[in-house]
């Protein structure tokens, strides 16, 4: 009777846990420079300037070898901005804006190869990453709503959404 709710609840918990870790130990890359910190702060400032939206938290996460196949870089860190508010729609309909922030962080932070913009307490997110060509590009959305979530490891350049 309740089986139709188990999978969606499990997925919501998994994604929510990823997008807003509770009491997670904040690990950071060892080679963070002042220029990198400035780039991250500028990204946070630009996001907070969007009307009716705020950055709830932001942090580094190490990319695990099981997160993606074909990771093209030895830069195995992602930077996460967790956001909330009605202005999130403005952000998510502005791929040029998100790519600009992502490119700046990836270019200024030697360890970064991915930037994620995640809506607080949801599975909604946009991901931009460093491609083998050297270009920063938006990851293609893999639709997990039709039962595909977790059936395979996404390739670099793909993201469950």
C-alpha cells in the first residue's frame, strides 16, 4: 500500500542530504588561494544580489570516483551553493549567469572542476563542470523522475535531476 511512496521519499532524503548536509565535517582542498576565496565570495555576493533569493550555505565536496564515470580531470572537488527563495527561478533561467560564476571559480580554484547550484531541501539543481576540451559547460539533465535515478553512474557531463 505504501510502496509507491518509498522510492520518492528515499530519493528526496538522498538528494536533500546531499544538497544540505547536516553536521558535515567541512573538508576543503589543500591548495585554496586568496584569489580562489575571492572568486567564491564574489559568486556568493552575485547570487545574494538576486532579488528574493539567498545563499543558505556553500561548501566544498570531494568528487568520489563512484560519482561519475570518465572524470576528465585530477581536480576532484566541487563547490556547492545551496540557495532558497522565490528568486531561484530567475537564477535557474539564467544559464549564462550560472556559467559565469562557475567558470570564474573553476579558473581561479585549481582544485575545482564542478560547481553545483542546489535548491535547499530539494533535488532541484544545476551543475556546471570542466570538460576535457577545457570549456566549462552545463551538465545534461538525466531525468530521475521516471524511475531512472540511480540505475547507473552518470558520465561526466551528466547529472541526475
